[in-house]
C-alpha cells in the first residue's frame, strides 16, 4: 500500500468520523458484519462506557453507516447505505490496522465546528490584545 492515504478515504473521515472511538465502533461493526451488537456488548468490547457506545451507535445509524433494531435493548449491525461507503469503510479499516497513527492524526487534524472556530478567533483573552 502506498504511503499516502487515498483522497476518498480522507474525504470519508472528514465527513463521517468525529472521534477515534467512533472509528473503532465502526471498524468493530465492519469486522463483525454478521453480528448484532447492543451498546453494552460494544462498550465491553471497546472498553468504553455503555452510554458512549449507545451514542456512537445512534450517530453511525443516523449517518447511514449502521442499522439498529427496534428491540429493547436495540441491536446494531454494520449496514452502510451505499456500496461506495462500504468500500471506503473497508479501506479505512485496513488503513487503521496498518497506519493507525496516520489515521488518528487525520481525525484530529480535521477542522472543528466552523461556528466554534469563528467564535474562538474573536475571543478576547485577559492580558492579550
């Protein structure tokens, strides 16, 4: 595999991935695509809080990357809404295994919320002009 992360994978990260934990939740679903997961099970597997796992499941489902049942508790599985998304996720999962630091750097180098960035630019700090 080349040294550069492909542009379409970078674009996928920019549009769909907000945190490393969210990426790990998506990769977990992708690697076990035939399994349904509850938030409790995902939380245990990823060693995160159940509520955090539940929020990641909701976020991934809202973006068309996963599907959740109406059961109680809800069960979630890998279900990207397009073949292009599936392909990008598969490539991203492979890159995350091979070049973890590069992928993490991409996630955290993304611009933050534009409104928040704008507000930060005009924040006055005590002692500075």
